C-alpha cells in the first residue's frame, strides 16, 4: 500500500464512530425539519435541549484528554478549564430566549471545533477524528442556524 493510500485509510473513521456520529445528527436534523414543516415552537425547544446535551458532551471530550495528559505527567489546566465552558454555555442557552439560545449553541459547537483543532496540534489523536468532528459540527450548526434563517 502506498503512502497516499495509507493516509486516506487512516483518515477513515471506524464504522462504530461513523454510525454513532451520524446517528447523533438525527435529532438535530429531525427536530429542525419538524419545526420547518410545522412551525411549532416546541420543536425549537427540543432542538435547543438536544444541542445543549451535545455541547456538554463535546466539552467532556476535552476533559478526557486532560485526564490522559495528567496521567502522562503533563499540566492540563487549559484543557480542564476549557472542558467545562461548553457545558456552562449550554446551561445558559437554556435560560435565554430560544433564538438566542440556538445561536449561542451553534457558536459554542463551532468554537469547540476550533479549540479541538488547536489542541490537536499539541496532542494529536487519530487522523479520522477531526474530519468526522468537522462534518458533525457542520450538520449541527446548519440545523441550529437554519431554523432561524429560513
């Protein structure tokens, strides 16, 4: 296998991660679609609640990296500090009017992706993780902002 083929294979997400990630997009796409079809505000609340859970989950990824760094003897203050901010932003988003909460959640998810890219330079993970995270974040952000723009 040549180097180019090897790199492409390394960037391919394992099937369980791909299936779980895509399944995680279904509530985003489903609740956004149901709102666009019915104009019932309830679907915006469902979308916001699910996005808040996912923002907390994405922050927890950084918590896991911080734990790994500490076990390796590295300082992890930045990673631990950052890891709690998405959950705090998610909580605040639930206290705000729905449209502002959706914007805050989209911004939080996009910012998490930017931070993940920055942290990946210092501590690389599997080659498939950031491309998958980028695609999933794009789907989530489009769902969150699309309901506000359409």
